[in-house]
């Protein structure tokens, strides 16, 4: 980003922040144009683009109001409007418009290509003219409807004497369509309706995919805020209670939080004691004990007894909302990543249009006339239609993503493979990432058959993390539950029931300091069951594989520092504990400033901002919805090796992409001179484009074996 411009006429240099939705942001070039254009204006301290959300955050002087910023964005060639304050607000209208436009273009393309086959096969003049007219009747409305996203953007840019990527696209499509209509009306042999409509279809397909990814990013923030309780039972003066929606809660209100209820606001416990599940915020799998005077946060779950909580922060002021904002802002760091296809397009598009212009000028100087010169210029545009170039990246990425999927890793975004290939540092969360994230009993062998059956009968009646872990382990061993009657859960203590007329219980143990233990009680007999969160079975091999690829690993976790250090020592890694989401983001910025390309691997809600802000990120399949949405990739199963495999396959993919670009360049070097000198017919052009595309696809298919 450019250095901030001085803030003029603002008392004490005071700035305010505003956010604007800018649908016209299409590529990395748009980001630079907006940030430079706004940043140079007196009164604007900084402008930052969030590409995935298509939003611009502007820090400006108070007198530089929203209307003026919107007008300045228009002068840069971008329509804008004030962004909704609610981060959950979604507008799928653009995605729907693009989908409809793509569907229409696809329908038109298939029908026109079918008609073109007969023309290429040598149809005579009358038949050829008839097929051209039918193609025109299909193509003209298709171009008019499906080309609107490009035409509107290009018109906006030209209105303010600027240009963007949609300007050359619009010129090429309209020129090819217009010349094709002229050729059809005059009985000419050549028409390019198929090329114009096909180009629109593939361009729209790319924009639809981008729109879907943006929707997915927004849904990640939605999933995060969805963890907050929908409302709370508020205790009023006189002891009366009423239900209040979370957005209407205010500091000072008193909430009565029942066992099993998710907190709807941050607060302080003023009556009662309980345990809460704060794992989504802290990453710590052990339930946290709270009593009078302790802080509790929205999104955590009350596992024990009812408690009374005085609200200290609600709605947008909660810790959960702060994490949502961090995720939203952290996602902007990826906006600065310029995809390899964007870098190629910066050189390719100007070169192609320059060649077409020079071809037209050259033939005009040679005395060929406007019609023939224009025909050759359009032929250059069509034959250099970047089919092979356009397939070079996605073909390789699709094959690689398919191969990785078979090995249990889902790639959500094509550019993730590019960023994975660049990763040279990996940061791992502990709980649920390096470990399995679920407490498992360590000493079940000490229980006899009847004790196991009793333990299962009691444990499966509770949703407590330790009960669920015990029930799962016993069920996996094929244990059948005993017939225990009148099972009742006593919040904060455990479960009790009757077996053959005698009381049996599964109670919280006081014998283990970290609380990860329960006691099975039968009369005077007490059997101790200790739990642990085991490491993933192949964690050592996966970390060694990453080290072999030159990727250094470390642990960053919200767990207690002592717990993190113990795991770090066991794995031979450095580790930091007690880290808040903002601390992880600060560390990522520090490492990025030192030149590292960081791969973040985490699963908890507290990892969401770091997953969004890292150069690239991966989440386990058992991670929270928030983490899975924020991450670029998700792996399933108990093994960690897919993380190392993803880096290796990504690097191989980028090698194939570079080869594909080389093949595409060779094709253009051979085909363009033929078009410039007027030797290309539609049939030759079709064969050449198809052949180059087949070569690129065939080369990409070699990646199918890369994940083995």
C-alpha cells in the first residue's frame, strides 16, 4: 500500500473509517488502482481493498464524507455504495446475475458451435449463409445479455477516461460480433460468432467461480457469529424474567444461563458456579471452571449448573464479534496476492491487442482496404483467444485438486495451490490439529466387562466432552450398555442412575489436577478413568516430510503455555501458548515482514482470523465451521500427512503450469504470424486452438499421479 497521504483540514489529524461495497473489483490491477487513486487524495489517510468481499476500507478526514469518496471511486471507474454495517449481510444478486449470464452464454455457445461444424466442413454458399444467419440470430441477443457485466464496467471506466481489463474484452467481443454481422450480410465466408460467444462463456465462468468463493468467505463470518446464542433469559427487578434477542442485550442486564445453553453476550458471573466449554475460543479442550467474579464470553456453552451473568458487552462489542472483524480484515492480506494468471494477463492482453492494431495498420498501408484489414485484425484477435493460456492454470489445478481429494484433502480455491507451493514456514495449532482434539480414555483395560457396560450406559446419556469421549471409545470396542434406570445428570458433578437396585455414578474426579478424569462409582468401589488428547498417529512423519520440503514448523496455540511446551518438546518444535487471535495475527505479520510465506494449520474458532490472514491455510475436517470456511483447504481423517502432501503436490502443480504456459506461448508464436499474414481460415483457427488446448490438458493430466 502507498504511504498514507496527509490528512488536511482535520482537527488534530482525526480520521474516521468507512467501508464501501465495490462490485467492479475484478483483478489485482483493480486493487492497485483503487488503493493508489484514493491514497493520493488529500484528506484520505489510507485505502485498503478486500478482494474476496469486494469492499474498500477508507480512513479519511471527517469532512471527506461518504458521498465524495463514492464520487472519487466513480472517477477511478468503479461504482460503489456504502457497505452494510452487519458483517452477516449478504447480497447474492451479483452471483445470480453472473450465473444467468453464463447459462445464456453456454446455451448460445453450444448451438453456434454445432452450426459452425457444418461451415467448417465446407458447406456451400447458400447453406453457409443460412447457418451464419441462424448463428447471428442466436449470438446477437446472447452477446447483448451475457456481455453486460463487461460492457457496463468498460463504459464506466471510459466515462472517466480510464481503462480496465473489461475494456479490451468488450472491444474484442463487439468487434468480432460486428464484423461477423457484416460478413453475414454481405455473404462473406468467415464469421466469428462462435469465438465471441465462447470467449464470453469462459470469462463468465471464471467470474462465477470468484463470486462463489466470495460468498463462501462471507459465510465463514456468518458461521462464526452463528456460534453466539440467539438470545438470553434476562432477570428484571422483582425477579421477573423475559426473553431478549442477542442484538437487544445491553451492558448491565442480568442473564440467567441454563445448563447446556450458549451464551449470547460477554459478562461476569454474579451468582453460581459451573463449567463452560470455551474450546472454540481458546482451543483448550478441557472444560473451564468459572465462579462468581469470572468473565465468560458469547459463544461459550454452559456445561454445568445454571449461573447468573451480568452483561458487560453485547452484539458487536463481544469478543466473538471482535474475532469476526479480525477475520474480515485478515482476509484482505490475500487480496494482495497476484495470481499467476493475472501476472500473465498483464502482459498477454496488451500484446495481443497491439498485434491486432499493428496488423490492421500494416494491411491498410499495404492497400488492402478497410474491410480486409479489419478482417485480418479480428482474425488475430480470435486466433490468439487465450484458450490454451486460459486452461494452463485451471486445468492443472483441477487435476491436482482431484488427486488430493482422493487422498483426503479438499482444495477450496485454485490460488491456494499457488500459495501452498510458496509456503516455507508452517504454524500449527495444538488441540484438534496436532492432537485429535477429543479427550480419549487412557486406561480402559483396568475396567472389567460389567464396569465398561455401566460406564457406557451412563456416559451416552450426557453431552459433556469427557462423557462423549468415553462413550465413543467403549462403542468402538463393541461394548453393549448395561440397563441402568433413572439416569439423571447433576450439573457440575456427573451422572447417577440405578443398576439392579443399587446406585451407580459417573462423577467428576478430584484426583487429577488438570480435570481430565472421571470416577465410576459403585457402592464403595471407585474406579478412576484418566483422559488425554492424543497426538495424531503420523504427526512425526508429517512434520519430517515438511522439513524435507524446506518448511520449518512451530506451534501457536491458545492452550496453556505449559501444555503447549510439553507437546512442543515431544515433537522437537518451538511453541507458544496462551495466544489470543490477535496475537496470532501479529505473529503472522511479523513473519511476513521477515519474508516468510506462512502456512497456518488450525481448527478452532480462535484460529479463524489467523487462517484467513495467513499466506495459505489448512483446517482439519473436524474443525469448526468457522475454521473450515476461513481455510483454503480441509483435510479429513486422523492423519496429518495430507498437509505435507498438499505442499509437495502444489509445487509439482506449479511446475506443470509453467510448462503449460510454455506450450501456449509456442502455439502463439506459430499461429500469430499466420493470422497476421492472412493465411488463417476459421477451420485452421479452430484446429489450432483445439490442438493447443488438448496439449495443455494432456500435460496437466500427468498430475493425476502426483499425490501417490
